[in-house]
C-alpha cells in the first residue's frame, strides 16, 4: 500500500472516524475509502505524496471524503 494511503487510514483512525465501524469491517472500509478518494478526490493522495504533509486544505478535503464515504457505506 502506498504511503499516502497508509497516512489517510492512520489519520482516519487517530481522528476517531473509525470508532463506529465494527473491527471486522475496518479492512473493507479502508479499501472503500481508498477507492472513494481515488474516484472523487484524487488530489488528496497527490497532495500528501507531493507535499509530504497534510496541509489545511488537504485536511478539509480528507475530512469531507471520510464523512462522505462513511455516509455512503452499504
């Protein structure tokens, strides 16, 4: 897994976005989130890869992407 996607899931975990997801579903959510970001917000991993940090703009988009992905879960 590329580092930028590891950073995204670690961010989601440390900011407590995963607390309401059952442990058995974390890996599938991780895949769903990566796919969702690739589709809707490809600039997020690109920004992390290029800048080596999550700046304010990237963080705002990342929060939005995580919340949208969680809202769209089956």
